[in-house]
């Protein structure tokens, strides 16, 4: 079969061996697979990413000196009937398998192909069948949406909360969509890129702020959630339209945590979803004085993946505007370039078996 193989920072289309299923695994044909921000980093900085995951104790993460077939945000077609699945069924699944060497993450495994290939293996028990009224492209967004489902759940956001999402790339946009699907808010989107700010509005953001044009203080003050200690102690309780603030950091660049600490209302929670791959500095005493909580989130549970899929089934068109780029295997390099080059692309999908699927 053909696959996009990552070796030494280069993606090449190669003929590779067909995957052979073990007990509990089935062969599926990837129909659409999103390109994740981690994929971009793995392509250009594989050694760094792998060192970090290995130090964190992920034993099944890839060896950067060996070839890997990426792709973990997928919708695929079942090729042979098995158990409750029929040939021709479309499925989504969390990208984890229990292989001979332990848990592996599909798309970052040297032993199992990810979805940038014509065939791949998935766990039969983990598959969720895609109904006919859900387009393949939208079903493929289940995995990244699950990250947002987990982030919102871990944030503790509720009816008494005002939320701000900093950074409206795919991660931030999925967070906004999840917040609004749950009826939470108001939600402020903080994003300098006009196209992404417009997309945040389309996902339901109640207000937009350009960080290059000033801070977010006026928005928080209007809700009765001051950023300064003295103002917070003196605020009239009747002016509080919400009792607390949650800020989602979805940028992942050095300096963002301290910048959000400075902008956060007193007593706020900062949920770190963006992945900063560099060392970053904090001034702990500053966060202590404002009573801030930092919450780092990673991945999701099987139940949260199912919740993301249920959200998609309930309103398949909600996330449709996010898909801005579609390529086959031959166009995968151009899609990676579009996402890293500031072209306005938001979510790129690779269709390994042809754009017509």
C-alpha cells in the first residue's frame, strides 16, 4: 500500500507493507485525517518531541531515528465485517492500540501505521460507527474535538463562569465550539489574525479582542471581575455578572502563561491547552497574590471521545467551516506548508484514498 512516510524531517510517498491485524484489531481504509499541530512539530523537530514524551514516560512513543506514518485524527472505512461492524461502515476511534510492546499512539508509532496511509489498524472494541447523516470530513474532527471536550471538563466552567480563549487556531476554535455547545459563557476570543477571529465568531464567540490593540481589562471589568487586587476587594457584589473567570491558553508560545496571569481576573483558572515546546518562565509569587490556578490538560478519556462524537452527531454542520484545506497523499507537503506558513488555513484534511471519498 502507499503511505506518507516521515524520515529525517521529510515526508515521502512510499510503498509499504500491508498491516496485519492481531487479535482484537481490524484493517480499515482511512478516508480523511486531520493534520495536528503536533504533526507539524514532529515533522520539523522530531528529536525534541520524542525526547519530551520519553521523559514523560510514554514508552510506546516513536523512535525519531526510524520511519513513522503519521495521522491520528481520522475517519475510516471498515474493509471486512467483524463483530458488530460491517464492511463499508465508516468509523472513528481513539488513536490508541495495545500492541506487543504496550500502548502505542497511532500516528506516532514505528510499528503501526497512522492514517496518512491507504490502510491502518484500529481496535475493534474502540470503534464508533458514523451515521449516514454525518459527513466523513466532520467525523474526522472527533479526535481534536475530544481534546477540547477534556479541556472544558477539566476547567470546571459552569453557569457562573466567564471564559476567554486566547489563540483561535484549531484548538482554540474547538474549545469555543464546545463551550457554546454546552451553553456556557460569555466567551471572549482573543486573536490577532482577522480570518481566525472571524472563525471564532462563527463558532459562537460572544466577543472578539485583538491583543495587539490592547488588553482584556474592560471586558472583565464589565462582568465585575477585576484584574487587580484592590479593585477585586472593593468591587460591589451586585456588579458581578459572573462569579469567576476561566482563561484557556491555546497559543503554546513562551511568555503566554505569564501574560495570561497578568490579564487574568483575581481568582481565575488558567487552563493550558496549547503546547509550548520551549522552557518558559513564571513568577510564582505574582500568581499567588492573585490566587490563580494553573491547570495543564492532555488528551482525553474514552468517555470524552464519545462525548465529542455525540456533539458532532447532534449538529454535524457546526464544525464544517473549520475545514479549509483538503489534499490527497501527493499534496501532503503543501498542506503542512499551508498550516505553518500563515496562509489562513485552519484545519487541513488528508484523504489518503483520493479527494472524491
